C-alpha cells in the first residue's frame, strides 16, 4: 500500500509500477480492438476488388468508393468517440465502438446492392473511428514513460498480424461468387463482437478519473492495481516519483484551440491531413498496381507477402521506439518509405516488386507506430482523446479526398505518379515537424503538456 501523503499522486503511482502481467493483460485488451479495426483498415484495398467485381463497378467509382465509405465513417467516429472518451471515460467508449463495428460489418455482408454494402461499412467505420486515438491515448496514460513507446509498438504488432490474414482470406474467397466479399466482412464482424465481449473486463483510466475530479475512485483503482503487481512480483513498490498533477477540469471541445494547446493541434491537423496519403495511398492502390503489372499472377497473394512487411517492421519497432526521439523517427521512416515506395513504382520484375513493396511496408509501419505514440502523448490528459480524435478524423477525410484526387487526376494504375505525389506530402509533413514539433520520448505526459 502507499503512504497517505503520496496516495493522491496518481501519475507518480502509475510511473513507479514495474513491468508486470498487469501491463501485458492491459496491452492485449487494447490490441484486440486494434486487430479488429486493422482487418478493414489494411484489407479494404483487397476487398474493394471483390466488391467491384461482384457489382461490375469500373473506373473512378471502383477506385475510391468502397474505402471512402469506411474512412468517412471513421471521420465521424473519431470526433464523436474522441470527445465522448474525454467527457464520459475511456471504458464507456470501449463498450460501444466494437459492437457497432461488428454489427455494421455483419449486416453489410448480407446486403445485395453496392451502395447498401457501403452504407453499413460506413456505420462500422463510425464504430471503430475512435479506436486508434483512444488506444493511443489510453496506453499513453497507463504505461511508464520509458516503455510506453515499446508497449504501443507491441499493441500494433499484434494488430498488424491482421493484414496478411485478411488479404489471404479475401484471396481464398475471391472465386466463391456471391460470397466473395461477404466472407471477409462476416469474419470482421464476428471479430468485432468477440472483442466487444472481451472488453467488459477493461478498467477505467486512473489519470482520466483524476483530471475529472474523481480522485477517490482513482485512488481505489490504483490500490487495486498496486496490490495486483505486488502479489505478482513479491516485492514492495519503489518510492513514488514527483509528478506535477494534471489540472482537474472537464474542458469544452473547443479548448483544443486554447493558447497552450493551439500550436500542437494545428501541427497535428496539418500532419494528419498529408500523412494519410503517404500510408494509405500505398495500402489501397498496391493490390491494383500488382494486378496491372502482373495480370497472370495472384495479386492478392503477392499483396499478402508485401503487407507482411508491416508485421516485421512493427516487431523491429518495439526495440527502437523508446530509443529514438519520436519526431526524428517519424521523419526518418516516412522518408525511407518514400524511397522504397518509389523503387516499388519503377520495379521491372515481380521479384523486385515484392522486395521493394515489402521494404515500403516495413518502413511505413515504423513511421505509423512513431506518429501514433507522438499524437497521443503531446496533448494534455484533459483533452487527449478529444484532440487526438479530432486530428485523426482529419486523416480520414483527407484519405478519401486524396484517393479521389489520385483516381481522377493521376490514375489508380499510375504507380510512378502516385509515389511522385506522395513525395510532396512527405516533404510537407517533415517541414511541419521540424518547424514546430516538440520532443516527447522518455518524458512524463504531464511534463510534455506543460
């Protein structure tokens, strides 16, 4: 148990916890939802082709309509659930979003017109729209400062195993006619419902309780967590470090543009708008580019191999996440993703395409892990999910707009044009981070915010 004089120091009590199965169980609880969302997030390019083939969709409509429905749903969900998580608690949102995702995907699989499929995919997107910013924020609030990057990378390592799996499922179902795209949607929906049931055991965030005036509840929860860790380790906990307390306040949504937060909000809003084109431009268009270049091959099978680079990159990221300044890591791996993506676009053979595609995936997932952690930890706890959800929602809108722009003005099959355009977005993101980005690696979230 803690001393009475220190028991109000919630952040300090979290920070002194040694690594234990408490952290592992918490990480797996968060990872389960990320795994479910990533099925659609990383598989929509493959599923898009199956929906298009079933309903005879061609041209620009085929290129962007299906992922557009999902990303627009995520746009709404990011704002709504991000704000709800700050106002009503992290656990409340976790008990809603996966149920909505699961139901939406299951119903979409029963629809018999492409636009009804899109509508229910849109509803499923609303459900998981807040998943990324909420998981990033919640993990940031629980894990210790020297390990929180590695834990988040672990969560996304678990999540990204969904990428080759969903592409493989789509490739197996491709020749089943009526069921071609329905089998992957039903699989996603079943996973979403299972995650929803698992998450009833999730706890509330002690930091959220403290900043919203529920200090007694926060202390009781910390007593429970500390007792669990002491029972496991058999050792007394170390002294509580000094941590400046967070402001006790239930702020309005508009306070993310208050003087102490405004620059951070603008930075991440601009960054999120352009980074989505870099990452999802590759994820969504890569299967189609392979189909054009190698029509006699199995493009979905090849895409599954290429996307396995996400998993390998995320495992690698666990070991470097807390050793490189976040801002530096974002810029470094974004540029490397652009370099290997450009090589992928001009590859002259299937072997080269696989190698450079794999390396592009590897670099882009490292980039993704770095910016997800950065986005959550640079906002104050009182606004963390509201602000993170808001700027993340911008990436959902920009993904739809950029996909549309590429499809109409560049061409969904123009590999060189797509990656040339990506370099413009890479340079904008790097310039913003260099000019006004703040450092965050290894620092208390209260210190970063202040």
